[in-house]
């Protein structure tokens, strides 16, 4: 092999499959022999559609032709015009990722624009499948919120998307929103959800929480307040959510040691991050159930009955724990917190040193 152009195609495809997007673009420009293998390694396309350096919507067929193996088109960073859906007709894309992030504060209008785009695209290419992310992060100015709050009415609009569209992420921000049990029942029908962030004005009770047990595809859940949820309600809901990797429950006063042990056993195979702030019933007796094999982040603040010995036992039994927040635990003094933080830092540095030493 005398030149780079003579590298076998199979090798080029394998190497290209390991590159990030920017490196992939550089590889395509090396020579003509590299262009096709690098293009065939692209399976998800995140193009620059607008701007002086970007493509226009009508050039999507040319983009698809340049990356013939690509079947997924990621447009979550764009506000998609309704009529641009017609340009998907002569492409090889089968799956489109959409979001309302760039649509502005008028959520009703944003939902309608996404609905119209999906309807237009499906008319010109019926076999398309759409994944939609809904983010409603409220912006606050001098006069308060500048956005429309997420309500039961907006929840209902989520069910009005065409059948070819599935909502996979729903994030309504960290501020409380006026959703009632009716809105939660609607959200429970979005069975394709993988991420849900929802803080309500009203306390969620056992009946409303159990509605969410149908969302079996969830990998991330942040929900609250749960002041009216009992241990029985929590134990009957979370065994159905075994794919959860991140779980945050605010004001879950019903979480007892036995309840946490039951929930941890159901989620131990996948759970990586857990937030249990303001859970007054928890004591040191819950520490053994927190030694889950993949739990690397634990937010454990404002739990008054957790002692220094309990925190030290937790650090000793968990080999993967890297991030531990226990601020506000009344039994811990400032010196205790500093001592634990030093142990956690020493663990992180030791792990990084061992990883570097193995290179």
C-alpha cells in the first residue's frame, strides 16, 4: 500500500464509524477514494439547513444522495416550515427527529407548526416515522414569566399529532405548572416517552402517580411534589419503570426505608442517578439498598435522620459512586461534610489515576 487512497474500503468504513461528525466531514475531504466509505458510515444526519453556509430545504434530496446509508434526519435544532416537508419525498430518510425548541414561547402555535409539518411530510412520503421532543423551559423577565404555562389543554394537544409521530421527551421545566390529574392521565397515554420532567402546582397523589406506570419506556423521570403519595403508591408504580436510569422525586415524604428498598430492588439493573431530597422518613437503615451496581450520582440532601456513619457506610459499600450531595442533613456538622467530601474527591482522583495508568 503506497498511498492512503489504497486503504481497503472495509477498513475505511470501520474507522469512519468511530469518528464524530466533524472528523467525519474532514475524512470525506481527504480524497475521492475516502469520500464514499466515510459517507456510508453516517447513519444519523444533523445538517446545517439555514444560513449563508448551510443548505436549503429543497436540497435535502441531494443531501440524502450524498449519504446513501443515512436513514435518520435530526432537525431538532430547527424551526421547520410546514411546506418544507414536501422535500423529503425523494430522500432515503425513514425517521425524522423534531423539537419545538426553536419555535418560541407560543406553545400552541409551535405544536400546530409541528403537526402541519408532519402532516405535509407524511403526505409526500407516507412511510416516514417521527420522534418529537417537547421542551417548555419558561423564560422570566422583570414582569414575571414571558411564556404560556403548560396546562391540561396543552397536554391534550400532544395527543393530536398524526399517528406516525411519537413524543419521546417531555420537559416542562423546573418551575411548577398548573397540570391536574386530567393532564397526567393524558401524559400517561404517551407511551413512547423516554424522558419526563414535570413539577406540578398541586401535590400528586397515589392515583395520579400510578397513571404513569404505563410509561414503561422511561429512562429519565423528574416528578413532584409527592407529599400526598404513600409508600404503597410508590411501591406499586416504580416496578413498572424498570428501564429508569435517572430518577428525581421531590418532597416524597412517603418514602420510608422499606419503600426505598422495594423501589431500589426494582430499578437496580439500570439506575445511575437518584435524587431523594426532603424525605424525612429515611434513616441509616436505607443505606444498604443504595449500593446499586450502576448508581454513580446520589442527591441525598435535607434528610434529617441520615448520620455521618450512614454516609461513610454508603461510600464504603459503593464502588461506582462519584457524586454525593448530602447538604442539609441535620445530623452532619460542617466538619463531617468536609470529611466526606475529601473522601469522595480522593476516590475520584484515584479512579482517574488508575484509568490514566492503564493507558
